């Protein structure tokens, strides 16, 4: 069954198909005949029914859509597969509840809940446009950021009621609020509920402030990504890996239809016990720690890192710099690719066109001469699990065509 996000995306794709069809002067019956499908199949696609990639490729070719329909289909499939992985993990945990007896004992016993302290790093991203970015830079008096940033930008401290916040603005039109909050949680279930509740608040707050800074009412924050720097874990050594993997993907503890109420806490805590009892299988997660020094995991939904030996492990700023660069380029590519979905050729400044994107890809993928194996492992894990490379390659092709 399609989730709300997938179903809505399919409806948007269906409306695009209808727009291209009508612009080309075809009826549903005529298009169906040319494609070799029935009219109900075309009508269903326009309503948001699922169709094969071959169907969308045929539509692109007949309607001169430039690959926009197929690209949209592929993006929907990425969302569907990511959600399917989370559902599969949740169902695996639910099966474990029926087969694995919960152990008894103190808080360090396998399957028992334990607390932890961490710093939550939220990256609240938005594409605002080049001109709006310049207005925001002036409004908050953003200064050139230091050399730790992988891709040059401007930054300014920004007041937030729940933690330390900084606004980063890139000249190609992306703005990211980096919000750092100190957390002490009694268990991972509490983190999962807090995370999902706070995301809606964070997006609304960021949207309001970006509109004030830019003077543009159509600007909106589009997503939040979290990284957790775990400082004081209370799990026994045998549980630590499973606990950190779960922090990396906390959504698996919540029911698909959870309304994020206090009444959901009990079920989330039971799910947490099941994960700790049966183990987290790590699907969709990339490790990047160093044995005896650190434990790190990256996934589509976020990142977790625990420095076992702080003086030998990565610095917190290293992880932040990697995520800022990754999310800045991701948000820019998302804008470029989304324009194609809407049937629009993106207009990009020459200085931030395909050559810039090619350079950004190199900066994100290729190791630096002075970096350690830990840095390389972190970068590879974060970039791979973000899905950025496919996103970036598509954007480079689009930008090259639009600037040719």
C-alpha cells in the first residue's frame, strides 16, 4: 500500500502527465493507442495510479517531455523503497516480539531500556533562490564562514529558544539553519517521539524566519536532517551497537500511523526492547567508526556518532562540516531536478552551473591529501546514504543542457 507521501507524489505526476497530454493535443484514448495501453490505464495514471517505468518512458517520448515524467517516477520509487525498508524493519521487530522472550534484570540487561546524553544537530534546509539569499545575507549580516566549510558560504548566529543556532547561506540560493540542542533522554523511544514532534515545529519556525529575512512569501523550509553526537551512553557494551543503529533510524520504533501522542510512548518503548533483544539488522545503514576509537552510522534518515576515545576520534566539527556541504548541494540539486519535474528549464547563474556542480561532486567524493581514514569513511558513508550522487549526476546533466 502506498503511503500518503507516495500517493500524493503519484497524483502530482498524474497531473503532469495530463498537462503534457493536453498540451500535445491528445485525448486519453489517442495517447493510449499510441502507447499500446488501454484508455483506463492512461486515465488511472492521471489519477495517480502506479504504472511501470516503461509506461512513463513511452509518455516522455510521445509527449516530448524531456524525461521529466520518467525522472519523477524514479524519484517516487526512491521514496517508496526507502519507506519499504523502514516498514520491513518495523515488521521484523514486531515478529521478534512474538518469538523472543524479554529478559529480566537490571538496566544493563539485553532488551532493557537505558538512557543517554547527546547533542542533536539539526540541519533545516531550504532553497530560497539567489536574490533572496542575498537579501537574507544582508538582513542578518552574515559573514564569510571559516575555512572548515567544504563549500564557501556566509554564516550568522541566529536566536532560537531551544538551543544554539547558526544560519548558513550559500550564494547559489540555499539556506540551512544548523540547530544544536543538548539532550538527555531516558530511552530511544523518547528520542523518536521528540524528533518527529520537533520536526514540524522546526520547519514552521524556519519557514517563518526565512520569509522575514528574504521578504519572499513563497519560501519554505523543505526538510530536516539530524545527526546525533552521543556523549554518555548507558547501555551495556553488548547493546551499544544496536542502540546506536536505532538512534540512527528512530522512526522504526513508531507505528506508521502514530499521531506522536504520549499514548504512543508505551508501544515505542516495547519496540525498543524488542530491537535491543533481537538486534538491529542494520539494513540501509553504513558504518564509519574505527574499532576501539568510535562508533558511527549513517542512514537516509540521519547520522549517529559516539567517540569512545575522544582524543582519537573525529571532531564534532568534522561531522558538521560534512553534513552542511552534503545538505547544501542536496537542496540545490533538488531545486534543479524539481524544475524539470514541473516542465521548466532551470535558469542557473553561470558561476553555479554544471561546472560548479561537477566541482562540488569532486569535493564531496574525493579524499583530501591530509585527511585520515576516519574522515574518508565518514564522508563516504554520509554521501552514499544521502542519495546525493544520483541526485547530483542528474542535476549536472540538466545544468549542462540548460547552459549549452
